[in-house]
C-alpha cells in the first residue's frame, strides 16, 4: 500500500543523513543551514509531485517542514535524519487531519431516517462501497434501505440488487431510465413508513464535467435532503481523484470522502491531497472487495504506514 510514496519518503530520509555535515553549532544546539534545507525541500517537492500529491498540498507540506526545521534546534546526540522525519510526519499529519469526523459518532447524533448520498465517477467502486457501508451499519444494529438512483445503467441497478439480496435489505428501484430523484424520494418515504434507520442512495457515475448530469444530482439532493454526501474516490486515480472531488463539491457540496483500492499499489497522492484540497475529511478506506474491507480512516494509522 502506497509503496511509491513510502519509497519517496525513504529516499528523503537517506538524503537527510547528508545534512548532518551541513549544520552550524550554537551554544545550546545546532541548526540546519537555510540554503541546504531549501535544497532538501526541493527534493521533497519533486518526490511528492512524483507520487501524485497535488501541488497545493506539496506547498503546504514544504512550508510546515521548513518552519519546523528552521525554528528547532537539534539537541546533542539526535541526528538530523530523526529531526527531519519527525517534521515530515507532523506536516503530513496536519494535511490529513482536516476537519476530522468519526462517522459512527455522526450517525448516532442524527434523527432517523438518516440519508446518505454517495457520489463519484464510474469505476471507483461506489456501489460496492455502499454495500460495505450497509454491512458496517448492520453490525451496529442499524436497519438500512438502499436506493438505486443510478437509473442510467441497468447493470448498476442489478449490481445493487445483488448486494441487497446478500445483505438482506430492502432495495427501492424503478425501471432503467426513470427519474433518479423519484427513486431517492420513494426510498426515503419507505424508510419513514417502516421506521428504518438509514437510507443509502446510489447515484450515477457522473462525469464531473457533464452539466446536465450534475443538475440531476442537485435534484436528488433537493428531494432527498441527505444528512451526508459522501464522495467515493479511487486511490489509484491520483490528481484526477482530487479534481473530481473538487467538481462534486462545487456542484452538490460533499461532506466526506471514501478512498477505494487502497490495497492496490497506489502512489499515495490522493490520500494526502483530497482532504486538504476540499477541506473535507476522509472517513473510510476501501482495502479489498469483501464487505469487511472498509477501514475507518485514522491519521496516525496512515502516517505510520507511510513511514514504516
């Protein structure tokens, strides 16, 4: 997981060893020479950009590392490598910790039925994520209703139907080509009538540049009035996933993100970039195809794996 980005950090730590000779000794410690630090930060920028980290995020990490290192004196016996790794970890953690949100705590505070609307482009695994969310909520004794509001593809309705059968939950669906907002409305009304806890709305894998389809999604939002709109992004997509998140946020306003395919050999840039780029938290990571392969996002967990 994130092999490429981990390799970049490892290479940077190796370069940090070279900086041990580029310090000047003061009475109470030693500080890095600013010129040599800037050279190192140039290497940091190059490595992060190679790993598909968005430029704005790269600049934020560089700024945080620079401020941390220029203001910190290095105690005797502590290597420059250790100081730089600590600064890098702190900077990455700051980027990942944008508006943290614990999904389960959020759910417990909402009035029922709770409406969750899932958005994202085709191929990100959005429908499978909805099934994983359903399984996650069932383990917490929540009753769920699924809404097949991706009416543009008959295959999408069938895929969600298969998951609903496996999970033993009600699926509200209309025929292919029908009004997606009407499906969402019926699902919410069904949940209210049957006293179900949560409605999970699937939507079409809309290309973020398609204005007509984005307008249709806005209609679903108006009709269903979701408590949370969740963007599902592909960790393998890198900066494309970041741009998609921005477009969906502009169109309908996302509240949180889920990153799928974390188990694949992703470069890691999307995980560092999405939360910072849209100022919305990552709440889960998809780590496989099984229903249990949905891991609550934790900043410390992510930082540990990036630097292990």
